[in-house]
């Protein structure tokens, strides 16, 4: 009997600690808003992309732990190879990153780009397809920050790297120190999360706010309580095979695991920007696929931001792989998405003039 009482006491203690540490607000009311999806059938190029993803899974099937992570990093760094890139790529030491400068762009105009990769993979090199296009469409010098990755570093180390790059880029161009005339923050997936958290950080610290922001299939909520986090596992060919197993794990265990890995609560707005105030943010464009696991994270963020008075728009493509933009020349849908970004930025500038 004593053992039973001890076990019950431990269970109650864990439950109480979970409720206290992870005070998770129910955001299901944000799922009521309907967002239109573009009407089109995925192109033939999308099937080629899916084939590449299958080959990647097969190649890494027998790898575990660090070996699997290193294989993923190496593969991601090859994603832009063979693509038609026109920009100059220039290494920068402090802050660490890479300037991406298309011919003839106005370097007083700047984009801070934050790559994705689940905070554990990816680099400026892996996302050159995206940063090259951003430089061209924004007529700007792009700085792709090479922030510190997990697990070698803490999650907050990467956050601080992005914050440092944000401050620096406001006053520094690729050649001379001069104030940015037009400033955009953009990122994809995990980098999209960093992008959105940076906007709130800049607001709360009295910094010059970005003129606009772009988040491609962003992670906005590490509590994983949005319906698509589980419902879209079968239809997400990139994230589903990697994170689909989490569907079998009770959410409180996931929250504790996230807390242990990130050393911040999954409810902390630094890691889950959806969970913070979304008022007084710059015009923001979000892209998502209707079949990906992070769809409802994007929908919830847009709905909450709009309800708090911020200008946030969500554009959704049907049947696309997560962050399809990175597949550049292979996908007509990537070209459509970049043109959508160009039109968005042009509209922001037109409103300012």
C-alpha cells in the first residue's frame, strides 16, 4: 500500500507541475476562420521532388543519432546545387552569415533571411535558391544569418544570433556602414518561427520595426495542439515521416521533452510566437501548403494577428511539399510563390509612399 501511495503522490506531483509550467491557452477558436486555397493541381515537378525525398529517406534509413543528423545537414547543403543562381555569395564573420547580392540591387535595401531545418540543420548554403530569388525580387542585399544550431548549442543561442543580426543589419550594408532604407525579415519553417518572434522582440525592445516580413510555412507553436499537427501527418511527405511518430506520444510528454531539449517552455513566445502578443506588428505574408503538418499553425497565427489589429495575410497552395520554395527551378509553384512575395513587398512600399 505504501508503494501505491508513493506512486500516486508522484503522479499527482507530475500532473501539478505540468499544469503549472505549461499553462496552455486553448486556441481552438482560431480554427473557425476559413482561408481559401489556390485552385490548381500540383505540377509534374512536384512528383520529382517527392521522388528525391523518398531517396533521401532510403539513404538515411539505417543511420541513427548524430550520423543521421550529419547526413541530413550534408544533404540540405546540396539542395541549391545545379540551380540557376545569379547572385554574389559573400561570407561574413561577425555576425556570422552570408551576403547574397544579385546584380545591380540597391544595397541600402536589406533582407534578413533565417533558414529552416528544425533548428538542428540547414545553413545559408542550403537555402541559396531562396536567398538568391529574394535578392532579385526585393531589389535588396540579403543577409542569410548562420545562427547556432541544436544540439551543439542551446536554442536561445540561435535566437540571440538572429537578434544580433537584426540589430546589425539595420545599420550595416555589405560594403559600408549605412542605415537600411527598406528592411525585411524573412524565414522558412524553424526560421519562420525565428522571424515571427523577432518581430515581437523588436517591438518590445523599441527597435526600428521591419518594413515587412515573410514567413514560409512557419512553426508558430511548439505545443503541437493545432489539428493539422496530427491530421496532416499522412499527407506531409517531408515532415510526416520525421515527426509523425509524435502522434502516438501524449502531449504532456512532448511538452516535457521540448522543455528538456530547448530549455524553454513550449508556451514561451520566443519558441512559440503564436503564444505572445501579436499586436502592432509590421505587414506580414505567410505561405503554407494545405497538406502540411504546420498548416494550422500558420492559420492560427494569421487569425490571432488579424484579431489583434496586425496586417497579416496567409496564402495557401494545394498539395505542396513543406517549403516548396527551396526547390526553385524544379517547381512552377515556387516561381508563383516568389512572384506573390514580390507583389506583397511592392504593395507594402506603395502604401508607405
